């Protein structure tokens, strides 16, 4: 597996915010989100080829019992199912952070952190039309989301840029044909700096109050800034 980085940090997003965790970031992605904050694992994948045993040994060097499989898109990584299984066998709590374009297909996990991409994620002119068409065709997969919801515990985490995004989110939720409780929907302001996050925090938090959704802070940006290994 091509691994971009393995590091010990604090979970900065979602229901487990604040929990010490080991992050295993696979390199490679089937999408090209314009605002991606890990381009070294998606737009220009880089890393080291590692066996499952080597990854397990790297994880074991840290005291945390929560492991986050992230990317890029971890669900397209070879041997991701074997890695998740071996982590569970060793007693780790496993979170899989995925754009939910690929169904779970029996993968072992404790929490699926599903982050479907909205229309504003489309790549800009830095990429040619081929990638833009591919991104648009793949980013929205309600059937895959439904499969994850049926497979175990989950959270639906959306990057929100403006209030119009909420209509798109709610249409996608309807298209899954699943009953999704509002508290399972987490809305996170788009931004990689505290200033950018705070610029959207006011109206987004009020929107969450009105609809019963959860406001999702990005704690790691506050603690460490937007940098690798955090």
C-alpha cells in the first residue's frame, strides 16, 4: 500500500473530536476536490510503499487505541480490508474516513466517517476536462452511502461553503432512501485557517440550530494550523 504518512495526533473532526488517535493516510484518490487540504495524498499522490505488517508495527509505536484510516481515499487502497481487519483483531477502534464513493464491501470498522463531496468541490482549471468530468460523475453516490449506513455506525460530514449547500445536502440524504437522524449530519465550514473557519461559523451554527444538525469544528486547525502530520 502507498502510505503518505502515519502520525499520532488529536482527532479534530466529527463525533470523536479530541480523542488521541493514530492516523494512517493512504495516498491516492479517485476525486480531485478543489479545496483539498491533503493534495500530497490526492492531487499529487506521494508516499512510501508499506506492507500491512509494517503499517501495524508503525501504529503499535503509539499509545492510542483509536486508529483513523484516511486519505486520499482509503477505500481504493489495495489491502485496506486486510489492514482494517488486523487492526480490529488487535483491539483498535477503527474509523474509516471516506468520501463514500465506494461501498464498504464487508470492511471491518467501528465508525464510518462519510464525507460526500458537494458541487463546489469540482476542480478548477488546474486540471483538464477529463478530471472534471470524472470528479462530477463519481462524487455523488447515494447507493454507496446507503450501504455504509447499513453496515454499522456512521457520521455524515459535509464541507459547507454557503447556505445554498444545505439544499444539495438534503437532496442527497433523500436520495439515499435512508432515515438519517439530524444528529448524524455534521456540517463543517470550508476553510484551512481559523480566520476562514470563523468567517462561516456564525451563520452555519445558526443553521445547525434551526435544523438539528451538528456543527463540526476543525480542532486540529486551531491546535496546529494547516500542516502535515496533525
